[in-house]
């Protein structure tokens, strides 16, 4: 199970990589078909938004810290972490949570939520 926890942390970090974020093909492989995101503003998005809109967004350096993982089921892992934008002084930090599910032999993100810390 430790290898799965490490793998999910690695994949979550990949989703912050500007090269991955600009590749609809790589995003498609990482994001499950039934993916749901709840933004810090309370909006809901699915996989289509990720594939179509994220590659168009300007790159922003993001740093992940305070990472915690919880095994919810044999093939389901919750990861929580703190997101900061070091090149944007005064930018709000946000607490993030994602649920990853192993589908066949690949891990995919099925849920993500961000909450700004004021």
C-alpha cells in the first residue's frame, strides 16, 4: 500500500506541473471520466472543463506542502495538502483535497476540492 500512497502523491504533484497542465492528452490520462471538482468559489466542474480549459490557463508556479494521505478503501486514496503560489506575494493559500481511484492498473483523480485560507 505504501507504493500506492507514494504513487498518488507523485500523480497529484504532476497535476501541478505546467507541462502536464498544458497537455490535454496527459490530463485525460490522469482524470477519471466521472471526475468532479468543487472550486473555492463553490463552482462545480467535470473532466471536460479540465481537458478544455486548464491547458489554456497561464502557468502559475504552485507549491504543495503539508501532504497527508488516507486509504479509504483498497483502491481509493484521499490526499490533502496545502497549496501556495510563491511568486504571488499576498496570494491566498488554499487547502486542497483529492480522491484518487485505481481503475484497472492506473490511478485517476475522481474528486478535487480547494478551499482558500483567509
